[in-house]
């Protein structure tokens, strides 16, 4: 079972759209795929038309009083299941801090699912917290959607500093540019400079496109309602690049 976190310190960078579309692509390829919506805003849960409700909330999950398997919901798409978020996830840091080895609790919860799923994709909340530290420790790879702008680049370097200072190792960092507007010369300069100085950057760029924004209207992955678009081609290329890196 491969665990892929989709994460950024900043919000509004296309994180949830990436998680949902890549999970859909994984499922289309025949992989048993789970997306765990860890963001209390529950955007991935909304996109996939699942009610944001976990019986007992995040406390019982973390305390081990409720297995993850019992909270998993099917979606409208073959091979794709969802562990929905709900508003109680805003307290997950507190519940994690009450446990022994608090930075390894999500990995403990996910391990029993190794026979059930091939790929687990984590849609992560946008901050640095105990939840995000759990994600760093559990994930095989960390996909980092990055808008080509000053603040997003700064946030990426803050993440690198955090991982270094806290000796987080063994996770493959895969930053990539998202919400790219080809009309903006400044973005082109940022992409060129960032790619030259950070060889770990993936080569695929996700465009700033109305088809991605329409996910909220259709409540579905882009490939379900707009498969013949540049945006969907970009997500397909991104997933292929991620799989190649993982293998």
C-alpha cells in the first residue's frame, strides 16, 4: 500500500482538486484507492458527494475506539472509496497529543488497511501542526501543489526547513506548479528559477482553469465531466509522473 499526502502550508493552492483528481485516476487504472479527507472543511468529501459524518468524530478514531474501516464510504466511482472529514477534525491535534507517540498515530490507523487498498491519498489541512507531522511520518510521498508566486515559494522553503529541523526522512517530496497562468510573465520567471534551484520539482504544471473550478458545481473529478480538456490532460500527466517517481 502506497500512502501519498497532498499538502501545502498555504491554502487555496489546488490541494483538494489534486487529491480528488489523482485518486480518481488511480481508481480508473484499477487500483483499489482510498482518499482520506483530513481537512475539517471537508472539500474532498463535498466533491465526492459523501455526507461529512464520522460516528464518534475524530476522538474515537484516534483513541482506537472506532476502526477506520468502519467509517469508509463508497463513492460513485469504481475502485474509489472515501474516508470523509467532518468539523470535529478541527480538534484532531488535541486528540493526537493525548496518545503515546503522537506523531505516528495516523500510520498506526492506516496499517490495517494495507490488504484492502493499493493507494491511499491524504487530502491534508493547510498548516503546520501535529496532524501534518503525522502525515509527514506516514506518507511515502508528499505532493506539494505550489502556485508560482513569492508567498508560495516562501511556504515551500518553510516546509523544507521544518522537515530538516525535525529530522523527517524517508518521504519523497514532489512539489509541482499549480494554478499556472501562462499569460503572466512573472509566473514564467518564477517557474524557471524554482525549477533550476530545486531539481525535485515535477515537470507537469496544472493550469489555472475554469474546468477545475467547476468541480464544485459538478461535484466530481474533472475527468468525469470534462475529459477532453487541457486541465484533465495535465492531471493525467501529473499522475503518470508521480507513479514513475514512486516506482
